[in-house]
């Protein structure tokens, strides 16, 4: 049985990952979020819901006990969240972390799209940069994700780039990101200690198609 802690469990991608994992017999999920009332369809045989904030170290430590994999999909103070998650995982001897950050944290987006992306979100990237740096400096078995601009298209299609490589594409569906996260949870040796850019093949351009 694999025990997975989902931090930010009511997020759009997290809900898709949760649905993927619920269909698997060998998964036990802990759903951690600030307002537990937002989730009304908990399966008590496979899921436990915990109300809490990742910035509350004690609450996070309690939820972390006996977990195998941590998947964090958080906004806001991502750097503070990362620091707390790292400390809690080390305290509870949990090693595998999947943490979603943002495209552009390494200035890895080339050309006109890179210029556009920086104009749009450049000023909001500092917490994600700090979060990625903290995770990379830790001894955890992490996978950092940097998805392209997100769509709600009903499709799974993605390609990967690694840290140090130019980012490809401009957009990706939330379902595709969820499929990749699910793949890593199912095969925890995939992309260990890697920072992975995700995009939909063939979406190169100066900006996402929906702008």
C-alpha cells in the first residue's frame, strides 16, 4: 500500500491527480487543505481529509506521519511552504516529494515567449525560485515541476525538458500535468532530483494560443 499526502488537495490539478489515484487499489490518500468543507466526496476506505495550513508546522508534521510520497500543489508563500515541507519530511523520514512551481524560475524560457512570460508573471516568480532552491539544496528525492501556461482542454499530451535546457512550448492542459504527477507517484524512481518543464508538443509560439 502506498500512502500519498496531497497538499493543496482542492486545487484543480490536485483534484485530477486525486481522481486518478482513487481508481488504484494500492493507494491511501491524505487530503490536506485549509478548508476541509470544500471536499464533500471523501471515500473513507481510501481517503482521509485533514484541515490545515502548510505554514502551520505542527499541523503539517501530524499529517506527514507514515506517508510515502508528498505531492504539493500550492500558491502564495511557496518558499515558506517549501521550507516547512522539507523540515516535516526530514522529521518524519519521508523522502519522495513532487512540488509544482512555475515556468520561468530559471529564466529558461527563450525568445519572444520568454519575454512575454516575464512581462506577465516575472514579478511573482521570486517565491517559486526560492522554493526550488530550498528543495534542490535538501537531501530529498524530489521532482520539481514547471508547467507551461495551463488550459482546461480534455487531453493528455506532454513533453519534458530538464533544468538547463530551453523550455519548449507555451501551454499544457491540467489533465496532462495531472497525468505526469500520477506517473511519478506510480513510479517514484522517475525523474528523481530533477526539475522538469512540461508543455504540450507543437505549441511553440510567442504566447499561448488563448492570449
